[in-house]
């Protein structure tokens, strides 16, 4: 009888330990999934902030008085267009505002007078600091703090 009682207690402990292990695995798995979801959300947010910054840079690059147009084009060439890219280096949040440090990379292109023979010229780079605010799925530039980077 004592042997049967001991076996029953052993089986209950074994089941209890297995259940506890399953709970620990489930909790740890849930934390890992939550951590992965948070990381994916941050990555997605960073990509959308890069796109918002690129829109700001591209508007500037497309302007008739853009810095890259100030220099004379080489003989037989004309300035055609410029492509602007953004690379976010840091994001800080404060309430609904996102302060973003971002590097601008703008590549101007030359062409012949008829628009053919498009060729890239050396890219220019610059660091910027913007404050964006999210409105639904859209980002709005609230403030340009680039001047504060040199302080």
C-alpha cells in the first residue's frame, strides 16, 4: 500500500512539475513574441519616418533654387533631377512628437540637352534633426531643429 501511495505522489509531482515547466515556457514564449512585435513595430515606425524625411528632402531637391543647381553644369550637359534619400540614425519620442536625427543623401543627375544620357554626380550628405507628429497614417513635419545640431 505504501508503495502505491508513493508512486501516486511521485506521479502527481511529475505532472505538477511538467505543468509548471509548460507555464514557464508559455510565459517566456509570450515575452519573446511581445519583444519581437515591439521590435518590428519600431522598425516599421523608423521606415515610415525615413519616408517622411525623404519627402521633405525630395521637395527641397526638386525646388528651382535647390543647392545642387547653383553650380554650372559641365559643358554640353544640363542639370536634370536629383534623388533624395534619408537614413534615420536616432528617434526620440515625447508624447505625440518624434524627434528624428536623419542623414540626407542627395544625388543630382546630369543629362544632355534633350534629357538623354542620364548620369549621377557625387552625392551630398547632411545631418538634420526634425520633429514629426503622427496624424493617422501620415507624418507631419512640426519643426526643423537642424540648426541645433551645430550648437
